[in-house]
C-alpha cells in the first residue's frame, strides 16, 4: 500500500519558505492530494466523528480502556501505521498521509496527543534505529494497535536540556543485560502504554535508548499519570537488549546522542 505524494515538489529547507519567494506550484496544497490520500483522510474523519467524539466525556474522566479500544480500532483501520514499513505490518505511506490523519484525528486534543505519541515518538525510534529482532518483535503489534508506545526522555531536572538526564544504564556483571536506574516525568501515555523507549546514559556517559516493556520487573508508574520510575534489573529485559549487545548497538549509541532523541520529535 506504499504511496508517493501526488506531485513531486522540490525540497525547500527549513522555514525558508517564509522568507524566500515561492511559486504557487512549489507549495503543497490539499488540491495535490492523491485519491489514496483522500480515502485515508475520509477514513480518519469518519473515525474521529463516529468513534472519538462520542467518547470524549469518558476520556476526559481518564477511562483509559476507551483510549486503548480506540487505539486498537485506529490500528485496524490502518490509521496508526502510515510510517511503519510494510515488512513489519505497516502501510509505509508518505508524510502527507501522516499529516492528513493527524489533522482529522485532532478533533479531540486528548486522543490526538495519545495517538501522536504512540505513532510518532513512541514508534519512530524503533522504526529508524531498532535492529531486526526488535522490529520484528514489536512493530507489527504497534501497527495493529495491540501494544501502545511511549517515549521517556524528560526528567524533573532535564527537559530541553535532555542530555543532562540522570537515568543510568549499566551492564550487568555477567555482561548479558543492562540495568536501568532513574525516573522520568511527563511521559505521554505512561498510564497505559506497553512499550517505552527510555533514554539513559550508559555508565553515566553514553547517551542511548532502551526498549522497556511495562511488565519488566522493577518498572513502575508513579501516582501521576505521566510519570514513571524504574529500578530495573530484569532478566526479561535481556530479550530486547541482548540483541543490542551482540550487535554492540543499543538503540542509538552507534549513531550518536541527540539525533535519536530529538530527531524524532
Ligand atoms: C503535553 C506534554 C507532553 C509531553 N510528553 C512527553 C513525552 O511523551 N515524553 C517526554 O520525554 N517528555 C514529554 N514532555 C516533556 C517535554 O518534552 C518537556 O516539557 C520539554 O522538553 C521542555 O522541558 P521543560 O518543561 O523542563 O522546560 P525547560 O527545559 O525548563 O524550558 C523552559 C523554557 O526555557 C526555554 N529554554 C530552555 N533552554 C533554553 C536555552 N538554552 N536557551 C533559550 N531558551 C531556553 C524553553 O524553550 C522553554 O520556553 C511533555 C510535555 C508536555 C507539556
């Protein structure tokens, strides 16, 4: 189902379009949508009107079972996998498609934030930087809305200044897995997410990311919905990190620090 944009446009760097003269045909407008774009836009619109809007009251009262159900339905409709490769159960569509879905889903900001964190920061680190084993294990379930993703970078003392994070990762004595210690804050979807991309510094130095499942021993969610803390030394953890270890490549370490954390946002 992969698609390309209707009219190839020249790449205009950054916000230069605000300052430089541009011809109208260089600007992408809704008139450039393909039939496929329009169809998926319509699907997203109907989903928003028929499924999200009638449930706003429940979600406002933190009925997360409703949120989870809606994420599952969105997955089944293909609304959560535009940026996931077909090889891992996604639709592998273009950015226009993602923007179109996001625009239609934004009828209710609460769910739009949940969906955006799940499909964006909760999924893309794995799409871009995960190894084959990690992608095969998680992406099809993420695409289907069966598991929900979250992104855990911020801490009480490091927001914009993310590289100052205090969370630490240390290789276990037997060299088979990493132990994570630290606390994160403001983590969208933390109350009900299944898979967290958690940022920490290996030996307090090398900034990297780890895939942490909600049920790993030692992992806990704080009293507030968007906080969690972790004192984590699970054998289970080994499954996602063993591969990293074998390849000498924890998510992100090989590609440098900030690109993984901030390139996604
Ligand atoms: C709704 C919501 C959802 C969020 N979800 C997530 C999530 O899912 N995962 C996650 O990890 N985090 C999440 N966050 C946290 C978010 O990423 C941080 O709030 C953000 O990084 C800013 O950090 P801070 O709030 O500590 O602000 P600070 O870093 O303290 O910044 C405060 C102000 O100072 C400015 N500032 C900071 N440094 C400089 C500088 N060097 N020069 C000039 N100005 C500067 C900033 O622009 C800002 O205006 C979320 C936040 C919100 C509000």
